[in-house]
């Protein structure tokens, strides 16, 4: 009987230690799986963002807006130009909101989008100020925040980069521009 008690006294702590080690190992595996899942969600979110930003409609909107002066953007002459402006503003305002909410990773997003944000900002800012003055409320505040983040990112990672708008040898015109020219000619 004494042997059974001695064996029990030895086995019980060993079983407890093994149990604790198994629980700790399970927790470690769970944390690892959670980390992998978070990385996959971040990758999916970034992929979705990049699909939105490289979509033909968005790229056309960015090219048209960058081909206009800030004064032309401030007071759009056509509904189509207004749609281009608002598409860009909605997209980047939503991007800023997603970053602030933690849905997208700020550092990784700025690594790819900082230069676009800083390039389009001076073209869109006069329009945004005009809308704010008309509405008497803040307008596209997440895009403003996103611009500040892009500025800070540039100062840290690319302090000597001078942002310039690329120009093209051909005219970038919206459909409305082409129709107006046809009306004038005909």
C-alpha cells in the first residue's frame, strides 16, 4: 500500500506538470494561429485597398484631377469632373477612416500610398476648403488626417524627395471636355 501511495505522490505532480506544459503549448499555438490569421486579414485588406486604388476609374480620376489646376478643381465646370473629384475624396477619406479604426495597418499603407496622397492633396485642398466654407462643417476630415500622416511619413522615410506631377505628351481630357470641344467645333 505504501508503494502505491509513493507512486501516486510521484505521478500526481508529474501529471500536473505535463498538463501545465500542454496548456502552455496550446496557448502558444493558439497565439501563433491568431497572429497568422491577423496577417492574412491585413493582407486581404491591403489587397482590396490596392485593387480599389488601381481600378481604371480611380486611375482616370487621379489623372484628370492632376491634369487640372487647383483653381479648376476648386470650381468644377462639369458634373463629370465633380464625380472624379468626389471619387478620389471619398476613397481617400474612407482610407483615412480605415487607418484610424485600425482596419488597415498605417505603416504598411503609407509605404505604398504616401506619394499619391501628397501628390493629389494640393489639387484637392482648395475644393475641400470651398465645400467646408459652404457647409460650415468639417469636410473629409479623415482625408486631412491621412494627409498629415503621409507628410509625417515622408519626413521620416523620404525627407529629400520632391513631389512632382508627371506630365504627358498627350492631353488628358474627360468625356465632357471632348463633348464641349465637339460642340464648339460643330
